[in-house]
C-alpha cells in the first residue's frame, strides 16, 4: 500500500510540474531536477522490490520528460531541446547515484536483483531518449 501512495504522490508531482509548464513556462524546465530527485526519493523510500521501484521511477521520469516537451509553453527548437535535456540530466545523475546507493545498501535482494535495479533505470531512460529525444521539436 505504501508503494501505491508513493506512486500516487510521484504522479501528482509530475502532473503538477507539467501543468505548471503549460501556464508558466520555462519554470517547469528549471524545476525538473527537483522533480526527478523528489519522485526518485519517494519511490526509493517505499517498500517493495528495488527493481520495480527503479523501473517506476524511470517510467515517471520519461512521462515527465514527454509532458514537458509536449505541453510546455512555446515552440522548441534544437537549442531549447538541449536546454530541456541539460536540466533532465542535472536531475538524473544524482537520482541514479541515490539508486546505486540504495541498491548497494540493500541486503534483502540477491546479486541478480541488485544488478536488475542497477540496469533497469538507465535502460528505460536510454530507450526513451533514443526513441523520443526530439519529441516536441518544431522545424
């Protein structure tokens, strides 16, 4: 149940920031590192399998990125896309370090479960950025 509440709070955080971006752009881009860290902390502190929590955090970060690119105010050119990606990576690096710390400190999982938690986060985000990296760019 606590994982569900953490997921719900993280969804509300993502939705609020995307909605903020619709009405007060580019504030949502500047808040992206805080949102990424906040939702990662919420999900990592909830009980449950670490690989699942890691995957949920990555999926919510992907949804946040897509929401920013599609609903953020204004049109995005290549420079704006770089700005969005820079702030995304400002949040992703500490979030991934938190995940690595949580996985290495966890004694409840096997080595295979730890490696799954290590790899699922960058794998999901890498696929998302490869497929949807230029989402929202207008020529």
